[in-house]
C-alpha cells in the first residue's frame, strides 16, 4: 500500500499492470499532473535491496508524460523512468545520464526493477527490454508515480501494482542478529 499519497488516488483498475487483480491508479486530469508518493517503510534503500513494480502507462497522447521517480529526503531527485506521448521508448534519467531509451513502448504494461549495488551505483531493468547500470545520488527513500496527461478518461489513466522492496529491512535485522549471536558463541567457546 502507499503511504503519504498526494494527488488523485485511484482504486481497482483495469490496467494490465494489475494482471487481473486490483491495481493502484492515477487518473488522467486533462493537462494537470497527478502524483502519488510512497515513503519506503524501512527507510532509505540499502545496498543489495531491490525495488520493483508493474507499471501500465496506457495510452498517452502527444505532450503527455507518465512514469516513476525515485527520490531522496525531502523529495530530492535521484532517478526517473518515463514515457512521453508520441515517443516510441521508455527513457531513464539518473542525474548523470539523461534521456536514454531503454525499451520500446507497449501499453501492455511492464515490470520495472531497480537494485542498489553500492551507495551510489545501481542496476535496473524492464521486462522484455533492457538491463542497464549507472550512478545515482545516495539516499533513495521514496518512490513517486506521476501522470501528466493532455487527455482525460480511462485510456489516459496510469496503473501500478505489486510494489515491493526485497529483501525487506527486517531480513537485514534478523541476519545481523544471527551474525552477532554466532560471533558471541564463538568467543564463549574460546574462553
């Protein structure tokens, strides 16, 4: 679920990102931008964590754009994946590289995956398309979906589904506690 939502909040959607299940949607609003922001429950992404989701940008006419942004504290830009109406590819921006086409447009939806490989590097992919890596500013704490459409109606709505961060932060806590316990047991045995 999304926390800290703003803009037009949708309900169950018909978009293919839902894959037959309920999807979360941003309704088109004739030239106005609608956004929804989720602050990651476990805080900033840590090295090795992957954020992934299904996204369906539907039909976007010329002058429209939709996609997602990864943000830092206070909404500082870190990364974006977007589609502009009239274009033939999704494009990514990471603050270092800009406007790189990564996948031919399809309104059948796709899965996006982003893995933090160090404090400032990542790998990303879209299903049926590209996998790439790059440099990004540290401290990714939020994900924001946006829909800036020149049209209105269901054909211009944007849907997202299955937002997931893995491993979950609790996995790191359990792993850290296990490592500390093992080291403590080894010390006792040596004593």
